[in-house]
């Protein structure tokens, strides 16, 4: 079994290039199924979730070739809309294949989405979308079937703001007959990126980036090329790394506007930020200040960034409160941080931190991508060695987590578990 070992690293300094956004890439790769010719996508990160999509593509007859961060997809030979439940349950965004394949095949069979489980993320708004467009949805033990003889445009009002269901609605509606209007739509950059890509292929999507999106259905989509937006969540984590022990970190190939709420909160706690056209530099010169974080849908502070921010706030003397109302159960990193000496109390959807308490190394387990990032940052600030298991979750979001953090001076390495370390692991998971 592999694990990551981190060692106290002192001030982190350096520059790191940010890959394409994972959350955008997963939508774009599924959206390519809608095209009627070859599609080229640039900036696609080399991560495990993309490898799973490559396997699904081969299963359904879609040619999928990745060279570096460029993926070439030929959807013209797709012969099936049955997605293997095991592969679908390996990552969260598998539900996009339902929206992308429904208009072409009229019937899609797919396993329930997996990936990071914050007490089973609901897909009720996705189901609502399919039914509003005229589809019938049948739920089974480990898969569901979406079926429609014809998709027809409709007015859809989301009960809650959801990026995934907004994107899925665009995928399903883009080749439906007539007009579809989405109300209370998510405004995330990944939603906009998906709309821009589909419009390049000939779709007619208007208003993406606002809470009301209009889609005029088309009968045909061309091939085309598109480059995904940078990963704002990975960029945010690296910028926070500059605040751990003092230092200066620059993230390259980013869109600063996508990180507005994160950068504002970093300035508030004492990390200085300088933005260029496509880069951001963060540095800390004094002590960090305790604060309060409340997550929300974009453009509010992202739920994906509350975990690495928690590691950073452990360095700020005083009481900080981190509240996550987007995914209140996304606090599995807290018991692991306690293993390193962190003083954190959980109350409902909030974590109450007493910062400034020295951390010490130990064994911890990552339960999701961002929890892994949090533990990695905490390990870089802790005295001694910290060993992180569950790294398969980290590799779902980072294409080279070791090399990327080493580029800013972090001391970490990939290791194999030996027999002497097994009792520690048993205790960790016990």
C-alpha cells in the first residue's frame, strides 16, 4: 500500500503551473458524446477520474486518445448507452453521461455516481431535469435507467443551486426539441466553460454565468476544439500553502477572477495577494489572524476550499470557525487533524478551531480529494513526519501531487507500507 510522507518544510517558495479544472474536464469529456464529429480538448489533467472516463468511452464505442493534457475524442462510433455500474460508481460526475447520451439513444443505463461521498450526494435535481424534458426515470439497486422517446424543451426551476444538475440540464436540453429555460441555475465557471464548449460545436446556449440559462435545441452538433479553464481549487490550495510557515508561492496559468472570495479571505487573515493577467502570487510576512468561514455556492467561498483553509487556520492564534452548509458532512478531515494535535470541536455543520497549537506528525487517512489536500498542508506544518494513507483520493484530483508540491519546496515523498508500519495503519482505521 502506498502512502505520502510529509516533513516539516519551513517557508514554501516557488512557482507552480495549474492544470485544467477537474470539475470542468469531467463535464466536457461527457459532453463530447453529443458531437457528430471529432472533438479535441486541451488542458485535461492526467488524473484517475479521466482514466475511468477513458474506460467508459471504450466500453460504449467512443474513441478516446490522450497525449499529455490533450484528448481527442471520436463519438461517431458510439454503439451503446449502457454504462458499467462499477465504473460509474468510481467517480461523482458519471451522471453527465446520462444527459449527454439520452438525446442520441433515447435510453441510458448507468450506475449511481460515486467518488467523494459526503453522505450520498443526492441526484434528485438531475432526475427532476430529465423528467421535465419528458424522460422516465427508473431506479434500481445500484443503477438507474433514463428513457425518452423524444426530449422536449421545458421551463425548469431548480429547488437548490447545483452546478452538476445545471450542467446535466444543458447536456440533455441542447439537442431537445424547442426551448429550455433553467431558473436558479448555478453560475460556476465550470458551467460557463461547458456552455462555451457546446456553443463552439453549434449549440445555442444563452446566459451561462447567470441564474437564468436559455437553451434552443439543435438537431446536429459539429466537432471542434476547446481548452478547459484552469483548476481554481488546486490554485487556491497552493496559494494557501504560502501562509503555512511564511513564504511566497506563485500559481501560473490561472484566471484570478475565479478565485475572488478565496483571495479576499486570504487577505483578511494576513496573506498578501498580487494578481496578474494569468498568475497570482501569495506571501505572508506576519502572523495569521483567526477568522470565520462560511461556504456557499459560487461566487461564495467554495466548499472544496474549506478543508485546506482549515489546515491554514490551525496556524492562526485564536478561535476560527469553519461552517459548511453546502456539504455539512464534509468534515471527515477533522478527526484526522486531531491525530496531529489539532484542537477542533465539531458542532453540527461547523468546526471550531483553536489555532496556534503546535502540530506533530502521525498517521492520518484521506477520505476525499480536498481532505487529502488539507492533511498534506497540515503535515507540512507539523513537526516530524506525517504519513497520509488513502492517497487514491488525492490522485483523483492531482496529476502529480508530489512533483507539484516539491516545486515550491515542500518535503514529501511517495512510499510503500512495510510490515513494521502495519500496526500503525490498523490503529488508524480502527
